[in-house]
């Protein structure tokens, strides 16, 4: 979708954002997360050299940040408009229902203190973990949780059902053998 399609919505969201809010940028397959620090700026975890605009993107890497290998990343302070690309942005503080957020100035301070190169792991240290840590003091990613749930539903449950079916057949066969032996 074109950036202009979300322009009015995004401007409205940024105008209502407060220091320490978490911003969720909806990408095609995932959401990118950042901490709003005021003055239309965010701090966020991103690929080194911000591979979004780089000519060196390698889409063959399965676990990447914007085409960059995923073991290293950069916490950057940037204008929210540079992070948007063609995304829709929303304030997403839904984790407040389960966790007590830190004071806004502490959230911003924590985010700014993290600026620089750090490690990255899709499952334990991604951009959502980073943003949640700054706001709540704990790493938490709903995207990873939902992915794990969906993978479990798609792959694990059918395998459990298949295993139970096999065991049921084995026990049914043994029961039949016992019945025959009694006769």
C-alpha cells in the first residue's frame, strides 16, 4: 500500500503519541516496534546500516532484519517519518493491561541509553522485545508468542493426533489378541 494511503492516519497517531508510548509499524508479515521519545522521534532496534534503504539487501537470509543477517543490530534514534516507510503506525500499549509501565521519562532514558550496536535474535531479542523492555523492564514479544502458538497448532497438534491414532491402533490390536487368546 502506498504511504499516502496512511498519511492522515499516521499524522493523527504521531500527534497523539506521548513520550514512552510504544509505536507499532505494520509491515507486510510482521510489525516493527519503536519507543516514542517525543518531537516526532523514536528509538528502535533495526538492522545495521538500516537495510531498509540499502542496496545490499540479501533476501536469501531467512532470519534477517531488513535483509541483513540477524545476529547484530543497531538501536537508533530516528525521525518517526524515516521509520514509517510505507507502513501504518499505531500506538500499542496493550501490554499495560498485564504490566505496569515505567514512568515516561524513565522509558525514554532507557531507550536512549541502549543506542548503539547490540545483539539480535528473532525469538529472544527482537524490536518488540526491545520496546517492551524499555517500557516495562521485561522482554516480551506477542509476535513470537503468537508464532509459537501457530506453529504448535499447525505442526505439533497434528503430530500428537497422529501419534495417538497409532497408539490407539496398537492397543486395539493388542486387545483383539487378548480376546482371541481367551477363546
